[in-house]
C-alpha cells in the first residue's frame, strides 16, 4: 500500500470519476461507492497507486465511477484478473468489486481458490441476493422461498451459498460483513481490510431496490456482532453458522502469510521458446 506523502489531503470526492452512476435511484451501490472513496481518502492512497477490478453486473460498474486505475472485466473473472495484477504489481492497492452472482455463481471457482491462495487484496461483494443487471433472477445467496425470481416462480428450493463460511473454510484471512446503509462503518471496515495482509472479504449487504424492494428493511434488522473479531477459525465458524446472516462487523482475522510469488524473469531468448513448441 503506497500512501500520499504530499501536504494536501485528498478528500473522498476527489476519488470519484466524472462518470455519473447509472444505478437506479436508491440502489445500495451508491452507498458502497461513497464508502470506498472514504476508505481511500482515510488511508490517503494516491489514485494512481490503486486499481479497482470487476466482472459484470450493476455492482461491477464500480471501476468506472472511480478515479483510480480500473478494469471492468468479464463476468465472474474479477478475482483472476486482480490476482494477476497483484502478482505483477505488488506495490498497488488492489480491490476487486462485484455482486453475489458475479462472485459466487459464475465466479465461484475463482472465489474458492483466491481464498485458498490468499493474495494481498480486498474483495468487496455487494450482495443483494439477486441478479440485478439481468432483471431479477435468483442468485446463489437468494433465500430458497423467494418466489419472485424470473426463472424460479416457486422459489429455488435450494440452500443459499454462505460466502463467509465458505471463505473461512477456504482460507480467507479477513472476513467482514457490513451494510451499504452504514456509510462510515463500511468505510472503516474497508480500511481495515485494505490494511490487513492477505485476502480480505467484505460482504456488503446492498439492497436492489428494483427487484428486491423489501431489502430496504435490512438497515433495521442487521445487528453489530456481539464480540470482537476472532482469529480462531473454529470460533468464527460457529459464529457464522449460527448468525443467520445478520451480524455485521469484522468476524474473522487470520494471520496466514499473503501469497506473493516473485514473478519469473521474462524469457530472454524467444528462439528457445520456439524450439520447445516446434512440432
Ligand atoms: C458469460 C456471461 N454470462 C452471463 C452474463 C449475463 N449477466 C450479466 S450480469 C449477470 C448477473 C449479475 O448479478 P450480480 O453479480 O449479482 O450483480 P448485480 O447486477 O446484482 O449487481 C449476468 C448473469 C454475462 N454478461 N456473461
Ligand atoms: S437493478 Fe438493482 S442492483 Fe441494479 S442498479 Fe437497479 S437497484 Fe441497483
């Protein structure tokens, strides 16, 4: 992480690009954008020293709205792209952003193996338990009884994916849940996640007011976790398996060393490579 050493402090609004978000009025993702800019400002990270990487979805539009470097990739591949960038440019602050569909459905495999690999980056998932961009299909985190899904009128009938439990079992080093309605609290958690070495997952419950209007009520039912973050995976697992997705805060903080291979020197003699592949 490279921070600002100049005298003038960068304000949150200075991290926003000139592009106006096209999200629906009231979408939780506006709050997340605000929290990311507050976190970057809080840590005084120069925009050119940070990169925001995403896949596809309403939430994956995030890099467009920030003045940092950014890459709006293909669906489900944010973590693969972000890992490659972090390996090649370890000095950058790398943040991957996206939705529950992008991250846990098409990107599920990358999610597991990024937790396992533990690169030093932050993954912000705006979880609205629906595919917003494609107009309201059930996602991996959708409640099995939600009957308004475009493709699942009787509900999915299958257990939701539990991202935090799965992240813990797969080796993520920092696990937190927060809400888009708590702008300052979310910014503080993102700052902690960026500072923490290794793979940090921040699940932000971020309502899709268009396809899940009932989620506006989330802000009234979420409760701060009753205990400090634990570094004991067994205790964290018990907590996560019994909290019904309502606890917010930093729920687990591990100390596994981050993955940072030294990039191999590039091949100097291309004819040797030619020889290797000659049929
Ligand atoms: C390979 C591929 N498959 C499917 C799609 C269609 N698609 C675009 S976004 C999306 C789901 C987005 O849901 P989520 O990640 O939860 O983000 P949200 O829009 O809710 O923020 C899908 C299925 C695509 N763009 N590419
Ligand atoms: S469809 Fe849902 S997730 Fe997408 S911008 Fe609108 S409210 Fe947000």
